[in-house]
């Protein structure tokens, strides 16, 4: 088969990683890099390549006539770029969230069905063997489940610029929360019925109606409950920024990432997905209430790093195109987690429980 000509839009952290994957995959041919700043120039240098560079997405799309488009820009551009790419007959890999509104997400899904083109959303944890194992072990703990997760980032320098730009369209519990809401939905395989959330605006560097710290709670139909918190900024504490913990009637499962969860690592992209090891605790007790089994430790030392995870995402994107995989469930899951995240955002702003 001839190589798939792909236009890479957005050359920052995630865009650069996806471009690196395409650069080393013979099935793809990068036909252009699009970014407003100098990140595209730096990326060409890093890849030791001479890919065509563009400032404007429309011009790049018209000029290069790609088969596929990788969108790793800020969320407020996702809907526009995705719809234009689909109209041009392109498959899409798009970073989460799929759009910055539920309606925008629905429009993209509808256009994908209309055009017959593939839309893969960058839910990186779905391609991580350690997180897949974490979900599998959690499902063995009975019902209801209690799920406790967070990802607070003490950002500074370039990353504080990135986070402030993200917050022009989304809060941390929406942008990051969709990952972990998706994980909770996979663990419970149950319907969420209501959400409650709180938030705090800790800086004047963001809009008056936004917040850079948020905490959400979800109750599921099967009685399971989930908690997640996310904060961005130079004021955020690094103490216990890495909590990935689930327990049910039969015991608990915890990600124990001693290195990734150490102080000074909260803004390192590799630490966001790293597990290192999984601790499985069994609740079985004898007549004297003593535990019958010791805790198990599942070593994940050979887990993929951030770039290898992005490589896996692009292998899946390639397979979806070449094997004509039905992505209906994939897109609906992206819509579902975004709908829940926005309900949490509404709860922060109204101070009310939101029933789904």
C-alpha cells in the first residue's frame, strides 16, 4: 500500500511526539508541519528533516492535500480543524478532548459517519499495558468500587504558558479529567448518574469565570463512586500529586510509582502515565480477622515510555485506516467522558449537583 500522507497540526509536546512516530513509520509520510510559532522549525531540526512548514491550517490543507491530519492544537481549534479535515476527505487523529463543547464533539462524530473517515481520539491510557492491567485488576474487586485519582501539576516556565493557554477554553478537570473519567467508566462498566464538583481560582492570570484547581465526584448506577482532582500552576503543591487507587469489597488495587510520583516530577510528561508497579491487596480474613493473603506486587518496570505510547497510538490509527475498524464505540466513549466532564464543570460554576 502507498504511504499515508499526513499533515501534522500543532508541534508542541504531543504534536512533536506524534510527528516523531510518523517520521519513523514507513506507512506514513509527513507532508507538512503547521504551527503559529517556531515549534515547527524546532521539530524539523529535532527530526533532522526538511518537512514543508506552514503558519495557516487552511493553506496547509489546500496545498498538501493530505490523506490524514493529526490535530494536537489547543482544544478551542479542534472542532473547526476536524470538520475542515473531514470535509477534505481526511482521516483524523486528534488529541483529547475531541472538542471544547459537547455539541462540537457531536458535530465531528456526525461528520465522520457522513464521510466514512476514521477519527481516533488521543486517549493515551487506553494504549498503556500497565493501565490496562490496572483496570483489569480493579474489575476483580467486586462492586461497588471506590476510585480515587488525581494529577496536580506544579507548572512553571513554558508549561505554565501552555496551561494558561489551555484554560482559555477548558478547566483542568475537563482537559485532564476526560482521561480518568474514561478509566472509571471502563472499571465499572456502569452508567454515571450524577456528578458534583468544586473549584478554586488561585491566580489572576486566567479568566475571571475559570479556575485552575478542581475536584469532582461521580456516582454510578451500580453504587460505585469516583473522585478526581487536577490543578495547574506555580502555586500547586506537589505533595501526593500522584494518586491512582481503587478499592471494592474484595480488596484494593493501587499504582505505586515511587520515582514518577516523587517531588519535582508533577510537571514531567512521562510521570503522568508511569506506573512502575501495581499493588494488589486482598480483603480475605480468617476467624480472628487476620488477612489470609499477603499483598501482591505486579512489576511494570518494562512499561513503555511516553514516546513509545504515542507510537502505539499511531499504530492503532494506522490499523483503523488499513483494516477499516468500526470506531463508533471509540468516538461515543470520547463523547461520553467529555459530557461527564462538562457536567462537572457546570457543577463547579453553579454549586449544584448535576444529574446525568
